[in-house]
């Protein structure tokens, strides 16, 4: 063997002799080659197994395990055999030049969508028949890059387990209709007789007839065509948790869904509900939007309690277009995995209780459009709240009461973020005059204007020194920290929120408002017809709350806050939030505010007396039952003393 190889490399061979030497050497590699299937199998991945493969993802791979073959024999009466790479290199049928004979075997795959439109046509690749390719591993792989058409290109497959077999192509179904897709595989095999001495017969398109474990000495002319199908059923709706903790994917016809929670994916729930599962997926048509409930379990148990009176239950397969989807697969009935939620199919807003493997979480979204504005702010807020042992999603799902002139409705704080009272058609207009809240207060404010002058690039928060912020924009927060008032000690579950330095935060709404919502999550409120809620130290958070969209506000207390300004074009982007314990005055009509107590030289005036009386009244309602909680009693006691002239 070694002497033979030395003779091949020196002296250089003529082209014809080189080809013969290559063929002979490669034949040694292929001596033990076995036949491979004569018929290509075309598959689509990823898929869900079934009578017809089911494809969910838009990105799929079409794979052919074996491409078309070249068959050869030495005499007119001998049986055909599948050609090895060495045989093809020496005497196989080659060529893919449209202007030439075009005799290379090849496989063509065509995919048509449900409308019979071709979405993919792909042909088996040109393979490497060079010396390096014949001795490569795998043997004779596809060339990269693929060459231009020529009379010497070979697009078929080879016998032998060491050879490179088949090919694959990527198909992008994004934007394509759901339904049944047809995959047509056309194998253009070739065969010929090549005696040891004498001329070879012409290349013929056809496939030798199988016989035993190999092939006989007859062939069937023409290509071999096979078809297969798969169903493309993408998820019609995807709902993403605004905090990035999970998502829900659903189809309407048929009704089915799956969900993820902290990186774990549930099985697909489909078909009619099993007996005793407590309900299934329901759909409702209604003329407009609807407010998400604070308790999805109560809503799916009694849809009339949470959906508008105009909502009508419907069966989408009968032709209705639903707006609301209710899923009721509780984990306590169907096992360790379950989902109970209410979904807006138009805006993609939702709230759901998800459980996988015993782990539970509230998933929610304000809707695709709103999440683009709120996600960053809410995630900052959630991080700050989590550091204090507070679960923000639970707070956002807390029920609140909203007064609309002479009417009253119940919403969750999540709804307050969903609704833009100033622009939303049929939305809830939150009406509020000057009022005072005491307790745990949540405020989120953001605005974007593209003209009128740029602002400074600046940001600050309660966790970064000097814990102060002076706005350069005409709207947003100004934050002052008291260096005179004693800090509140951090004690108990809410200590990190209730404790810390005293801040004075003033805010003003401007133009281009993206978010402006404020509520006393827990506490008391002087607004008309508002009930007193539980005091701030009570857990879980259960109080009724008055929600406002204030033009101005004035806060005094402790808490977590963040404020930022960023120039955008010739304008400014403002993003602020506050989660604090203290006193908030909304739309104060008086010329003085809570900041006056930061100035020891301020002389009380009749206006200041009116303000402090209102604040004192609100705080008194919260202070009465707090004797058993020193931290909260200390905070509210300090505020009461400071505000009582």
C-alpha cells in the first residue's frame, strides 16, 4: 500500500491517469460498502408525532435522508449496484449544466401551502469528487460554496456507510397560512452499463428494480415521485408576561394552549375537558374591550361577574370572532400543572394563575402596545419591591374601586395601567378633585415629547447617593431628602419600605403622557365615597383603593423611587416611579404643600392650615389601630406631629 501511494504522487500523473488512480484508491475505501435504500425519505422537523406530522414553529427543516443515486453494472446481463463515490468519480453520470446533457442524478423537493402556492423548491447539492473529498470523513460531502452549473457536477448520493448522504433545507413559514402542506420529493436516478473494456452505454433516467437485498438487471424508466404532508398550526395568540416570567400560547380552532413558567413548559392542553376538570376553554364575543379581573379564578367560575353585559359566549368553529378567552384548568384538579386566566385576544392583555410542578406565579400583561411603555418601569419596580419582600404582580392584581362621576366600578390596579382615560374610546374616566391618601402609595409616571427643547440626561434613585433629583423637564419628579427629620427604623416584613429616610417628592403631569397612574395600594383615602382600607402593615394586601390620574401630586414619606430624563430628538423621555409609605396629596389647589414642613422658617397660613388638617385627618384614620406596630406607629406619628401646626 505504501509503495503504491508513493508511485501515485511522483511523478505527476496526466489527467486521465490521475482520475483512474483516484478511482482505484477510492474503490479501496468503498470495497466493503453496502447498499442504502433506493427510495428517499423526506421528513419535517420539529413536529408533533401523529398520523400527519403537526408543525407549530415557523422555522422548520426539510430533510432528505438519501438523495437520488447512480446505478451501474459491468455487463448487459449483470445486476445493477449502487455506485460508490469512486465509481461516480471515474465513470458516473455527471453534469447539471442547463445547456449540457444534464445527466447527474438529483433529488428535487417542492413544498406547497394549502393554497397550492409553492413555498420552497430545493435540489440536492453538488458533492465533492476531488481527491480530498473521496478520502474525507464523511466521504464526498457537499461543496461549500456550491459551484456554478457545469458538465462535471454530481448532485446524487453514494453507496457506503462512510459517504455523505442526503441533504436538508430550511423553510420559513412566517406569514404563511395554517393548514395542510404537501411535500413532493422527486428522485431522478440514473443508470448505465460500463464494461471493463469497451464503451459505456448512455446514462438513462430510471431506477433498477429491487431484487432480494439488492437490485436485478432490469430498470423502470423515469423519475420516482413521492408525496407526504404535514399540518402547519402556528399558535394563533401568544401572551407574554410583562415581567418576563412566562408566556401562554393558544389556538382558537381547535381550542388548545400551552404555557411556560420560569423556563419550564407545560404539556399542550387540547380537546374537550376531562370529567371533573372544573371547566375548559371558553370564548366570548363582545363589541369592545373589557377590564381584566383581579381574580381570574372567580371570573372563569362566573363569567357574568367580570365580563360586560354585552358579552356573548360563542363557538369559534361556528364562525364567531371572539374577543375574550377564559381558560380554566386548575392545578388542584388536573395535577401539578394548571392554568386559570382571562385573556384579551385583541390587545393580548391577560392575567392568569399558572402552576407547574407545584410552583405558582401570577402572569400578567397590560397588552402588547402598553407593555412596550410599561415593561421597563414595572420591572424596575418589581425588583425594588422584591427586595422588600413584596410581590408586585400580587399587588397589581389587587381590587380597586374607581368612581366615574356618579357611577362606581371595581377594577384591579392592572386595569388602571391598561386604561388611558384621556384617549381610550369607552374607557373609564377617573374623576378626582383634590384628595389625600395615606398608606402604601404606588405612582408610575412617564411622558415622551419630541419637540420643545431637550432635557438633561440624568437619573437618580433611592438606592444611589445623594438620593435626590431635580428635574430639568417641565414635568416629572423632583425629589428632596430630609437631612433634618430622623430616619424611620426598618422593622418587620414591610420594614425596608416603611423604614429609611424621609423623602419629599413632587410631581407634575405634562404633554405626551405615556403613563400616569397613582393609587393607595393599602391605606385610607379622603376622596368622596372611598372606604377606609386596611392599615399599611396588614398582609396580604386587601384594601379598597381610590385610583387617580393626577395633574399634580405631593408625597411625604419613605419608600423606593426612581427618576430619569433622557433627550429624544428635540424633546425628552421621562420615566418615574414611586412605591412608598406615607402621605400623598393629589391636585392640591393650595399655594403650599407638604414641602413646607422641610422649611423650619415657614410660618403657618390659613391655606397651610387647611392642607395640614386634611392630611392629619387621613393619617389619624390610619394611626388609630397601630399601637401594636412600633415601626408604623413611629412613621405615622412623626408625620402627624410634623403636619400638626
